[in-house]
C-alpha cells in the first residue's frame, strides 16, 4: 500500500522525462546504409525511450560512404531531419573514426606539413658515430645529422651522469583509426593491424599543436557541418562530439613525446614573466632528469588547450 502511494506521488516528469533528459548513445554507422534503414532505426530508438543519438561513422562503412563525402552528408541530413520531425536531438561526431582532429586524413592531405610531429632524444655520449637513434642519424663526429624536416630543439646535460642529450623535433608515423576495411592483407605490426581487428585503413594524424593544422580541421569539419546543417544548430543539433583528441594519436613508438616545431616558443614563462636560465628539459620528455629548457606535460596540455579546444 505504501509502495502504491509512493508511485502515485511521483511527478509525471520522472515517469516520462522530457526529451532533453534522454540518453544519447553512440549510434555506430559501420555498414552500408540507406535512408529508409536510418529512419526505421530512429523509430526503434523512440520505441525504447531513446530520444537522442550521436551518429558515429565507424570502420565497416563501404568506400562509397567516405568521410564527409556527398553520400555521408546526405545520410547525416536524413538522420538530422528525421530527428527533427520526431522531436529528437542530435550530437554530431567530428571524426572518421578516432581520435579526433585529423578529418580522416584530410588535414594532412591538404598540407603535408600538418602531419603529426613529436620530440625524440638521443644520448650523444652513448650513441656512436654513424648510428641512427629514433630516426636521427649521427654524423662522423657523433653529432645529429638532421634530415630535411628535423629540427634540433636543444642539447642539454643529463643530471645523473652529465651526458649530452639532443632533443629533436621530427615527423612521426602517428595515425588514426579509419572507416574502411582493406581488401588486401598487410604485415603484422603495421598500423592497420595495430588493434587486433581485421585490417583497415589508418589515415595520417594531424599535428594538434600546430594552430594552422587545427584551423584546417575546424574549417574542413565544423564549418562544413554548419554550412550543411546550420538551420538545425541550437535546436535539433545540440552540440558536436569531439572524441579524445590525442597529441600523438595512435602511435606505436614509446620513444616519442608530444611536440611540434618551435614548441619552446609557446611554453609559458615563469611567474616573473621571464625564462628560467637554469634550464631543465624534463624527466617526462626524456625519461631521465636533465637540465634544459623546461617543458612538462601540464604546459603541453595548456598549449594544446589553446590550439585545439579554444578554436573548436
């Protein structure tokens, strides 16, 4: 009897919450799609009390539904307009597939200089002349013989033994997960086999510490979304989901740390507004205490906040 009175006293809004309080599941788009099929699934969502969704392009899409292709835009429009007609709401998803920030390789395709970069280090007192360490070749004198797209950031002493540590900025082989299965086999250990799933394409990751690369990403994705679906922004389209932007994306190279060309120019000064002349290049960057220019994860994350999240 008490239980019945308790149920009778529950507000109708608790019994059937308004659509704004709906769960919003990731809706995996991972096979060939049709407009009729999407609309049937919207009706099925509603039948189960789900009034919102995040359409997420996933591996398994046919190549005829490429990232931001005319066909994908048409399918997204169908889902958004179908949601509007049903009183549902949508979070768009900003990548194909993840992590976010590369527009499924389109950022690097627009300008190869936007490819992900990182920092590596070489112990100049341990390596021998002619060695190649983390992609950096040493000349006959044991000094870095930099390639055309490699830049010396600093040479700093390691505190433990005084060894000279060269820190170099260079392109890295970072990728993101793609949308399409490959129709041919690939070698084990390559990015396409990195996740233990059937081989699929792995577009190159963008340099999220490069403001120009991020502006390119925003233009390719966010501005395109607004051009195509802006009439629904603020009503049916509530937001855009960005999925764990990672400074080195998917990278099978433990020796690389996040970085970009000219990164030291972007690191904040000390509390007095000047650089500390007792420089230390970081245990986090190098894996051992050094005295060098101070770069730590918090500073890099703050820098990334300015280059990635504020523009978005």
